[in-house]
C-alpha cells in the first residue's frame, strides 16, 4: 500500500483523483500537472538559494568549522546508539 506522510491511503488518493477528473476534466489535467510541477520547481529553487545563502554567510563568519565539529559529535552519538542499542552513561 502506498501512503504519504499525510497519512493518505491509496483508496483515498484514488477518490481524490476521481474528483479532480470530474471537476476539471481529463483535458485540463496535463495543464494542471505542468502548473504544479512549475510551482514545485520554483519552491525547490528558492530553497536551494536559501541554503546557499546560509552556507555562504556561515563561511564568511567562520561557523563552518563549528558545524563540522557538531556534526561529527552527532555522528559519534549515532554510532554509539547503533552499536549498543542505547546510550551508555559514563560516570
């Protein structure tokens, strides 16, 4: 069964698809799909621009090394959890 993060099951998706076909007609569906694809592409490009700007600013202010250190510590904890199944306390 296909399910989306919004907890919509396959039969529910089929019903939504049927309603869309009934409301817009089969001749308008490709046009609607293209519009949705363009919108998704615009959002993806905007997100990439924001990520690049954040990375650029972090590099300018010297946060890149701090982020690498934090990331490595997080990876160590993840590895420790995977090896043991839980986090061991050190006293």
